[in-house]
C-alpha cells in the first residue's frame, strides 16, 4: 500500500455505569505510547451507476446497471450503496479492477449483496438517524486505479410492477482509499476563505476531542495514545479482576488471560469520521462471530488498511455512527479494537441486526463460505472471548437468553435461547460468518472455556 501502513502486529449514555473491568497497570504499556502514528484521513470516490445493456432506454428502471471500465484515483476497497436501507438488492454485483500503475485487470469478482443484516437494531437512534443507506458488503481489492462494475437484477415479474425498477434507487459505486487524501480533494481550508478556515479549525478541534474520547475509554488498561493494549498472564488477569471486585466472593474467577489488542490509534482510525459520543449497552451476555465478507486477498501487514477501509465504508458510505464490529481479527491472529468505547466495556455495536443489546460482535477479516479460517484466527477468537466474557462472568460453552430487537428469524420482543458464542446466522437468516467458519464455532467454545479454566 502507498502511504501509511500500520502493521497488524505492531452520547455517553451511562455516566455511572458499573463496569466489571480487569485493569492493568498503565506503566506496563508505557513505552508503547511513543510509537503512536497520526490518524490517516483516507478518501472515498462515489460514482453513480448508469443503465447498461439492452435496457439502457429504461433509465433508472434498467435491470442491469453499472460503471463502464474507467481510470480513477487510487483505491483499495469497493462496495455499492443505494438510497433506502430497507430495500434489498436482489441480484448480483460483480467488479473488476486494475492494479495500481499497471495494465493488469483482474477477472470478475463477486461482491456479497446481502449486508442489511449487519447494522443497528430497528428503532434504535443509529438506525433512525436518517443517514443510513443500503449497502453491499465491502470487498478488498488492493491498490487499484481502474474499475468496472455490473449489477444484474434478479428479475421477478410478479414482484416488479410495470415501469418500476427491479434494482434499488440511487445506486453508487464506492471506492475507498484508506490512506492519504488526494490533492484537490475536499479538505476544508485549501484556498479557503475565513469561514472555511474557521470550519476547518473547528473540525480539527472536534477530531482531537473524539480522539481523546476514544483513547481515554481504555485509560485503565493502557496510557493515553497507546497503539496496543498489552497481553497479561492469566494469573495477572485474575488478580486484577479480583481487585476490581472487592465486595464479591474471593473464589478464583473463570477468566482467560487478557490478549494483546491493537487499539483504534494503533490501526490508524480517523476519529473525525465517526459520530462523537460513546454508546453502551448494559452487559455482555454473548458474542456473535462474523466474517467481513471482504475477501481473503490481504496480507497481515495490510490488516490495518483493510480495517480503516471498512471503517470508512461503514461510516461515510453506509451512514453508520462508527465501524459496526466491536472487535476484528486477522488471519495471523491479531486482535483489533473496533467500535469506540473501550475494549473492556459493553459497547453497543451494529453487527447483528436485532441482537446488538448485551452482546459483542467479533469479525474475522475474510470470506469463509469456501475457504477455511486460519487456525491463528480461531485461537484469537477463543482468547478474546475467554477474556471478555470472563469479565462478565459468562461461560463460553453456555446458553443465554437474548431479547430480539426484530429481524427475519425472530419477532421483536421474543426471548431467544442462543449459544453464548453464536454465529451471525443464529440470530438472522444469513450466510455470515460463512459455512467453514461457522463449523468451527463448537471448538472455539470449548477452547475459550478451557482458557477460562473451566
């Protein structure tokens, strides 16, 4: 990747919330603060789709739309968005790209169209913000400077009225660059007058405030500005857990060793993108495991760039308040902080439509319908859940009841009995987290419980 590459190995709604944290001494992570990198702005190109093929005369009602092959500014991740988040894209989306600085074009690649099952719960403030748009899953394509896309409707004459579009209205191709803002972009203050310069200063101050807010949420675990929250031994984790719960029985807690976690600062989050303020749920009773469906064609050294791209796509393109997942895991087993609010706290995510309350979402970078997840990634899921669920006294092998916020499997208000570590498809009819990752969740539960000492 060009520009910054953060190595993957390298609103507050509850002011008085009592959090069962296993705290580390900040001095343990002191030297890491000196290695911090500035947030990377990134950019998004948004190209309207136009009618293709024999249906061009139908205009916006054409069953095939796309973007013809063309040169564009550099990008690394693609997706398609549309106006109404409640409208499903029924059909196929394919893209081909040109590698940056070459004449080499890829073959056609499929983009996962069913993405609406990720996101905030119905009737939540985030869902009702008016900014949310329909979107496909994002696809990581690597450093590219040419693109072609085609969207083909799955035409059902019984479901489409005459003159009505079989595809969602307002479709755009989003091209995300996780790195530098290109010259001539929309940076406030470039050849700007006094008002624009003032706006830029205000925006910079707001970004600094949001960055402080995000890193302060982990202040009990690492110094302000730290890029990594260091791992602890199991014994140290247990001691700190007991110290944080002085009024409770002194029995040895069932909790896994705290794993190493790359912070938002560590993967280069631009805190000016997200909505300011932190939103929490009451507790963490379960973990939903996802795949990002963004493809497996990335190196672990690119994982931070992939995450910055997904973050930008979730916020700027899809209209969410922040990245949807609470944690992300790469194929080398590195764990990354997701949505801002503190890795030990019950941060409200937007990952499993209908079941974001009292849960956390863990996304493994990649697509696992036909590809096996790496053993290192599975171990990381087990380590993370052993620690985080242990903070809340939850057995990874157990079952729990969650109240549905509404979805295509369970009506709103229904109490549903689920595995404590569940796949996304357990709460919503979806392929996520992919057949081969879903098939490994049983062993992940067993390993996570063993890491807790059960």
